[in-house]
């Protein structure tokens, strides 16, 4: 049975359409407050077409672009749901329109008072980026690049390590729930 494009979808239909396990959709609901399916009796979820488009955008940014969950959360906060939906639809014209609006807003803010500068090496939100080669702590970079003063971890590697630890703890929690 084919549904109309405006029809609500169950979690199994969304999972199949986007090639995602259902538990990933449930997990993303906990990480992205913008995903709000309707919940009916027995906790059954019904996703609106806009929810599906948003999930498609999140999936694209996480799996295809290589963003972290925190990175996508930041993009949602700074650019909004419609931007992520446009990215998921791969609507280049709409994404570029969002980028131009963001640039215009930034220029307008620069005329009134100078905004704080982004830290060196930080990606600009809304611009395409090349997925970096996977580099593990201390591997693949120069010694100066991976270590801070006194041989300690650099800020970037410390943040990566903390994020990895958080992800591992979340995996442990999910595994404990299944047992």
C-alpha cells in the first residue's frame, strides 16, 4: 500500500525508508529535541513528513558529511531546522540561500559591532567541508600538532577523547538496557 507524501509514517516505515535501525531513530529523539513524532496509545510513534525530512538531513550530515552529533546540534541551533531539511533534500539552491542569509546577517552584525572571531581551524557552519582523514590520538599528525605544551594532549585531541568517552558510556548504557 502506497501512502500519500503528506501521510504520517510509523517508525518502521521511516527506518526502512532511510535505511536506519529503529533504535537509532529513538536515540536521535533523545539527542535532537527538534525530532518530535506524535506518540499515540502504547507509545506508538507517528512521524510527520517534516520529521522524516529532518531525520534525512541529520542522517546525511552524520553519515555522509562526517559531522558529530554535537556538530549537527550546533548547526540546528545556529541555522535552524529548515537548513538541515534542505541539506537532507540536497537542495543546493536552498542551502546556498541560507548561507547567503547567514553571511548577510554576519556582515550586518560586523557593521554595528565586531562579532567574536571563530577559533582558528573551526569549520564555518553552513559551508561544505571535506571529510578529514580519520586521525587517532597521536597518529597521523606532526608531534607538535597532537601535543600541547609539556607533552600533554592538545585541546582538539582532549575534546575528541572526551566525546569518544561519552559515546562509549552511552553505548554501555544502551547495552545495559537490552540485557
